């Protein structure tokens, strides 16, 4: 049950108090611009007729299109941190989206066949890991890696999944096939033990041109196992030797996944750009 807030309205662009996301979000009367915290999905609003207000989302929130919450393109929309949406209440508790300003510079209307929604881009600087939290499920994400260079020669490049309790080191089952400029090689790894994760590549070097680049798809589910798959190219610790290949695997457990991580078996993620997208259907 929600309670409508009444009182003197501030409709002059004043920023009101932050509002925690909720399935039915009560729009404050202390301003017309609000930060929305949290990641709970929104299906409706409690707001007086005639109000126009803007919401800036601090995280990933899914808004569900419906009779009382009419979104652009009549389609559900999942925000990225920093997205702003503007609404007008055409009747009490019935709102229509009338504007947007997205960090991706795109549109909240999904194109035919689905859409890649930018979550965030991180640039490494001697980081122990690259982490994303507050993710939704079930959902498919894509991590695009550009020139991941380790701080030391030869570590395994690792991807991990996690829940509210933290990232999971075990148990992963996976395999990968690899080709090399020195001929052909193949490797498979299964049931990785605690302290590891899903191995994407091994033997990545630190000299000029020796980095790891690729794309990782992560299909997250709280009802089934979550799966990983993708492709990569890498320069190895052996000068002039390069690997390319594919990988696939699963986290062998049912959790409520809300985070992803790129890390290494040793050393730091010295440099590289890591971009996370959420892939939606039309």
C-alpha cells in the first residue's frame, strides 16, 4: 500500500530529496527533479495530475510499460546509471514519458531485433579486478574488452559471477579451443577449484602488442545455471606468438546473480577498457 504525499509543490526545477526505487514510486512534492536510488523495478507512480517531473537514475532500474506508466515506444526500458527520464501526469497516478537524456546518447526505444544498452565503461589502472554490481536477471550481458594488459607475464584471464554475498570462485565448468601463430593448440579446463573462476585465456604477455581483447556473453539466471561464452585474441609471453579462440562454460550452482567480474590469476589488470552492455529483446 502506498500513501500519496500532499502539500506545497515545487515545480520550478528544484531538486527534491532522493527517492528509493519501488514498484509503485511515490513522487515527492519538494521538487520536480529527483535522484532515484536502488534497483527495484518500477511499474507505476503515485503522483497528482498535472505534474511534470524528471528522474535521474543512479543505477539499473527496469520500468515496465503499462496503462498507467506509458513509456516511449510502448516498450519496457532498463536504465543505466545517469539516465534521466521526464514524465507528465496526465491524470492522478497515470504518467506519460515526454523526454529523455541517456548517458549512451541513444533512445529509450528498442530497435527491431533487440538493443544493446550501455551499462558502463571502465578503464583499468593497476586494478585487482574490474567489477560490475547491481545487475538484473534473467538477462544477457556482453562485456567488450579492449587491450586488457596484465601487470605481470602469463596470468590466466578470469571471469566470475556473484550475488549479494560476493563473487564466486568455485565451481565453474568450462572449456576453450585455441589456435596459435605457431601452429594449432587446444586446451580444455573443467571444474575449476576455489580461488579460480572461469578461465578465458592463459599466458597473456605484457610487452607491446601482448594483450587480451575479446567479447564475453553472460546469460544470468536465478532459476538455472548461468552461462558464459565468447571469443578472443591475445598476445602471449612468447614474442611474436598470438592466440585466438573461443570459450564457453557455466557457473555450476543456482544463485541470484547481480554482479560480474574480470580479474586475473595473479597480478593486476594494468590497463585496458571494459564496456558492459545489457542485451534486450524488441
